[in-house]
């Protein structure tokens, strides 16, 4: 793994506020002063729901990727919006400029990670984001990411990666479900696929698992691991199954190996999953 010292923070989806950036920079300075972190002013833009227009976010992404100042781009926050700018950004990207660049985020940022991975651009990584500082336990999550950036900290990595030779990828379930059959969907044949979700009804989880497993049943997945399904929304009557039982059932129906749990989720315990075999 290439040594990472210079990190650019950008917002492909929704904005953060300056207090988020100040807290991030103070934390990094206290614990990892060897890291140089630049937070783009565009992270604070607002155009309705988004951190600037789709075109502006795409331009900001390419500008940061091409400027030569950074070893990694760190997505500030999820929310919703990356899918609207990813196609614009990826059609303009300079392959040589991002060949060794690391891209880290999760949730909605999975749209960009998936598109980058499909094209073989840089090193996509599912991992904590600066806005996680707002979560309970979020400081530990951000420190975990900073330690991985600074030292390649093995303790920050999702533990099951040490026991597999297969390439891996990790996504928010709803994000992946909606990505399938779009130009952002990567080839996951032979991969261990890790999935996590938050703030959904159990029936919605079931529906998305049906879609993902049915759509991917013939590509030769090495298997599926389930991360955490947090903040479950109350249904008007019990669904009758818990989310891990649902995952096992859909894996069994589609002939995909269910490999157990993964230590990822929308929370402070979220571990890091470098896509492919990067970092192993």
C-alpha cells in the first residue's frame, strides 16, 4: 500500500458545516500530525439538498483528483447525491492522475466507489467519513480511518479479510440494489460481498435482498457477509423474521454462500474494507 500523507476532503453528496471540518482537523492534528488534510470549501456549498449542483460537485471531484496535491480523497458525508454526479465525474477523470489514489467513504458514496471500481480507477475503500463525528462513537470511527491512512493500521480493517484470499467489496444494501444494471455497477464475480443498512423497514430490507441476490446469483460471488442493520423502523405489524435470517434465506434460495457477519455499519464501530485485494 502506498504511503498516504495528503488527504483531500470533498463532498460528492450533501454538505458538511465548518464546525465539522474544524473538529476533524483538530482531531487529526492531535493524533496524526504527519497527515496533511485539506478540506475543500466546496464541502460547505448548498444547492437545495446537495453540496452544490451536480455539475459543480463533479467538477470539484475531478479538480481534487487531478491537482496532484493528494494521495487520497475522503468523502465528507453520504446522504444522497453521489449517483447524480458520478457519471459526469467519471467520464472526465484522468486515469493516470488517480492510478494510485485512495477513495474512502460509504453509504451513498458507494455509487462513486462502485463506478471507480468498475473502471479500475484508484483504490476504492468502504470506511468512516468525517461527518461520522456527529454519531455516537463517531470520534473512534474517524480515528480508525485516520490511523489506517497514516499507518495502514491492520486493526482498523474488517477482521474477516485476514481469512480470505478472495477480493472483497462492501456497500450499503439499498445503494447497491439501485446500482445494479447501471453504468456504475462493478463486476463482483469471485468477490466476498459485504452489505450493511440503516433506517429501513424489515420488509424493505427483504425486498432489497431479494433483488440483489437474484440479480447476482449467476456471477459467481464467493459469498455474502452481513454487516449491521441499524435503527430498524417499526412496522405496523411484525414481519416475522429478523434481518440476518432474511439474508440467509435469500442466499439459500439463490445458491449464494452465506459467510456470516461483517463488522461494518452506519455507526462508530464501522471497520474499513478496501475493495479487491488492496492493502492485503
